[in-house]
C-alpha cells in the first residue's frame, strides 16, 4: 500500500485496533487494568524499530502498529464516553491550544525533538509520543464541538466533518493527480482541491443513494 494507496494502511490498522480494544474492554472489567495493558502494549511497541515478516520489512496490514494505537483508541473511547462530564471545556481549549502553540514554536526553533509517523513506526520520542497526539486530538475535538454548537458562520465547516473519511482516503490521489499537470502543481490549488473534491464526490454519492432508496420505497407495493 504505497504511493496513491499509502493512506489505506489506516483502514487495516483501525480495524485491528478496534478488535484489540473491544477484547480488552470485554474481558478486563477494571479500567486501570485496561490502561495498564494498553500502556504495556505501547511500551512494547517502542522496543524495536521494525518488525519484519519473512523477507518483508513490515508485518501484513501493519499489524504491529496496533501495539501503539491501542492506547490511543482506549483513551479516545473513555474520553468520548465521559466528554459531557468534563467541566470548564473553554479553559481546556485555551490551555491545550497554548500547549500546542508552545510545541510548534519549540519544534520550529529546533528545541523540540519529536516526530510521529505511525505507518513507518517512527517515533522520535516515545515519552512525548504518549502525550502529544492525545493533547492535540483532544484540542481538535473540543474546538470542533465548540464550533458546531456556535453554528452561524461556522456552518460551512460541517461538510468537512461529515465527510472527513472521504477526504482522508481521496486526498492523496487528488494531490498526485494535480501534480501531474504543471498549471495545477501548486500547493494552494492542491490544498483546496484535496478538501473540496472529496466532499463533492461524497455528497453526490450520498444524494444518489438517498434518491435510489426513495425510488425503491416508492416502487415497493403496499401490504
């Protein structure tokens, strides 16, 4: 799964991670024990650079990445479950955005040595790899929830949230396709196209399915 299909590694890792987290939650009732298992898996995943499979550099489906992503998904599971009970979300948004800004500045100035590439199993700092992705994802989730509640001028962002999966799976193909055409080979054009085109395709497909379902229901004979 390389080149235009490189993004699809996420699908296999996601499925395997869902299975792993579901098994942990089902078989282990103690929440601290669940996080202990997930943290142990994460630490195990940090003990090697690559897990080879016969003559191949990586395991099929990038299965060993589940050692890392299990902890992330377990945090997401409980974070989403208890999100409504979290107090002072506005303060948390400001705090996490401030942390993120500090991290960006530190990275830009060369103070922070951190990189995270799950597909290639490349994490420069395992300790920061445990916290930074969670902080950033938590910030994005809270900001998105805040914008959705405000609505108004931010409603135009809703389709990008509804069809985020389409964006994720199509953007690489669109970027590479535009890069072939010299007049379109500019990051500004590619950035806009990588967002807009997947959303339009997904919206068109959804409308087609809805229209087909309505026609099928209309043609179904009554009792």
